[in-house]
């Protein structure tokens, strides 16, 4: 996945993920792929990105791997 901004430009993980997981364009479907990678429902990812739920620390580790973050 390519990101236009650095993760360090954000103070809120939801804002970062909403930018990193677009719903339109070439990267469309990234949220569905993330849900599959996490082993959860698409609706849960939508709830988290909408501010109604939170990812766990375990989810955060997997999301970092999904987004191919480096140390």
C-alpha cells in the first residue's frame, strides 16, 4: 500500500487509516482485505473507522503488518 502522508503526520489512528484505506480508486477494497486479514467482519472495520468501536492492540500489530510498516 502506498501512502501520501507519513504516519507521523497524524495524531489519530482513524484519520491515518481512513487515508490509508481508501474506498475509491485503485486501492478500492483495501478495507475488505484488511477485515479478512484481521479475521473480522467488514462492518467492524467500518465501525472502528467511523469512531463507534476501537481496534485492539493485537489488531494494531496486524494492521501494521498489513500496511507493510517498517520498524
